[in-house]
């Protein structure tokens, strides 16, 4: 694969990404796939998805986990509902996350991503140890079928995430870096974080955002690529500096406005193409 093939976050019947047909119309050849709903994760459906992807010439580079009941309505709701952290759903979601990894395996995909949720920033919190153990369990399940786990950035400052990765201490654990999340959640400058986390970054999202007036309390705003505070040229130059060669996967999750979503992704593809030429990949 050439350095930095362009990609897009896509969905089949769950999640907020673009439909496969739209990815195809946009000429995109790699996707991060939001996991289909539980009832669609069958052997037969996997074969159908693979046939369709083959027709489109599209490769899935990562299957992203997600769960019913998650809400990104505001930052407190994310803390209560997202990932493997909320206690009430933790055990059941760990089981389901392993099933999602198994489904990814059926699709021939060896990378599984997820928002693990808000890991306690205080490592002496008893919950911190338990979440480390949950992550180890998931990594071991994935390792047994030659898969890596990529944790999405955003909810933790870089130093907290680094400490967590070290504490989980698994060779198949890496990062999916999302620069806009650092801004949306108000937890740190994304470029600085990327430099710190560089050795762990094995997949990325290309997404942009503006800062909130109250970082960490209320959301910033997700905006079209190139119009936010990330600084796309600096982002790509930093990816080059850390030696990242994988796909650049555009994430623009406004499925309620499909025409605008498609147009903005087309704009993002043009922007990334021109920056790739400028930077010289
Ligand atoms: Mg993302």
C-alpha cells in the first residue's frame, strides 16, 4: 500500500459514518467500518459485506466497536454511557466487544478499534485497575486471533493515555489518533499529543473541530476538515515525522444531512490530496 491512502469512516446499519455506496461514489478505497448491529454480525452477512466490498474495490482497515445505549450528547453523558468504562454494562460489553473482534476476523480484518470510555485520570482509583484488567482481557482475546486493538484518543490527556497503555502492557495494543477529539473534549493540544504518542499510533482519523469556551466542560464543535483548530498541514507533517504510513481516514459524522456529509467528505479528500502533494509523500 502507498503511504497515506485516503479513507472514510463508513457504516452499514449502525453508527454515523457514510454508507458503503457513498464511499464508493467518492472513489475511496479504504474504510474504517463501524460494526454492524449484533443481529447482522453473522457468517452469512460477513460474506455478503465482503462481496459488496470486493465489487467496490474497498478494503476495511479497521472495524470499530460500538454499543447500543452509547450517547455523545454531552461530555457528562459520554462519561456515563460510552465504552467499557460504565460499570453497569462493563461485563456485557466486554463479551460483545470480543464478539465484534470475532466478526472482524470473519471479515479478514486484523485491527479492532474502540472508544474504551473515560478511564479514571487518577491511577489510584480502584476502578482504574479494573479497567486495565478489562483491556488486558480484550487484548488477549484479539491476540489469539492475530488482531490488534486500537484505542481511540480523545477522552484522556496524552500522559494519562500513555500511562494506561503501559499499565495494560500488551504487545497488540495501539492508538487510533483522532486530533479533533482532543479539541472537542478539551483535553490538550492535538499536535503535541501526537508527538508524545507517536510510537503507539497505528491508525488515524482526519477530523477537525473548534475549541469550546469551557474546554472539558462543554463540547467544542466538529467542523469540516481544514476549517477547525487542528491545522491539517501541521497534522500531516507530524504524522510524517513520526513515521506513520497508514490510511488517512476521514470522519465526518452528520448522517442526518447526507448530501452535506458527502460534499464535505469530497472537500476533505481534495484537501488531503493537495496536502499529500505539497508535503511530498
Ligand atoms: Mg474518531
